[in-house]
């Protein structure tokens, strides 16, 4: 099946209110243009340099999402154009994004990444760290970032119940946050292997790579 066929199939499966981020990391401009010509406008990358190079050469109406772990010293490169930063996992990083947003005179939309998986290797805040961040004076002073919601990755396992439980936990945290902050409406959860479960558990944004572009 072609990239356009894959996209059509996935869009048909997703409810109207769920946004599809096409994860194009390691994929060529030509492959991205195939998806673009099939109507896709939102793409996700996990390396700032690669995303910036693609932003420079590809059509300007593409929305670029940074879905990977963010190094603070590279925030400045994406600050002029990034549409959504999914992986914000510390106050320090949020403050750097705020600083770069101010420099470029734009408010940068962000998601806070929550650690829900069993694997230690995955990044993110736990529930207490989230509460501490939100309660801090420094967070309230950040005028150039807008927290739009939460992002999380489930454990990589065939055990559906584990995945479902983790997504469910994240959804609960999201609902709590929604009552606290006015601009919160995005729950980014679900990848090629688990997006059906994520959508059932309340995801509003899925990040799908290999089911669209093939294996990396
Ligand atoms: C690579 C990646 C994805 C997409 O993974 P697929 O399994 O190819 O769909 C989603 N989210 C993050 C954070 C990623 O790094």
C-alpha cells in the first residue's frame, strides 16, 4: 500500500476529534510530500536539527511538531516555527522555551510529558512532579509558553491491559489538568502499535509513523 493509502485507512479509523500527527522522522522530503499531497499537514519529528532542515525546504503550511526529547541548547533553532512541543518534562526546559518564545515574539504551545510506562528509559514527569511544576511561581511567570495538554507513551508490550491502564491513568491526569488550566485540550497518546487503545481511552492526538511510512 502507498503512503496515501495508509493515510486514508488510518483517517477512516480515527474519530473526527482526534488529530493525526504523521511521524516523519528519518523519512525523506519525497516521502513527506507524498503524505502532503494526500492532504496531511501535521508532521512530527524527534530531532530538532532534522525538523529544522525539513521546515526550511518543505511547504510553509506544514505544522511541525517536536515529539522527541528536547535538548535545552537546541530550543532556539525551533522557536521561530514549531507548532507544538510534545515532550516538555521539566521546569528548566519550559523556562528555556519561554525565553526563546519571548525572543521570537511568539507564544509556543507545549504539552507536558508524563511518565506512565513501566520502562525506566522513557522520559516524563510523575504526578507529584507535575503538581510541583504547576504550583511553582516560576511556571506562572512563563508568558511565552502555553501548556495545551499532556503527552505520554505506554509500555512497549503485547499486554493490552497494561497499555490500557497506563493510558487510562494519563486520561485521568488530563481531566484534572483541564479543570485547572483554561487552554488545556490536547491529550497526545497513541502510536502505530497502540493508537486504537489510546483512542478508546480518550486520546485527542495520535502520533503515527510506521503505519503510514513503513518501517524505519
Ligand atoms: C517515533 C515516535 C512515534 C511514532 O512511532 P511509530 O511506532 O512509528 O508509529 C510516536 N511518538 C514518539 C514520541 C516517537 O518518538
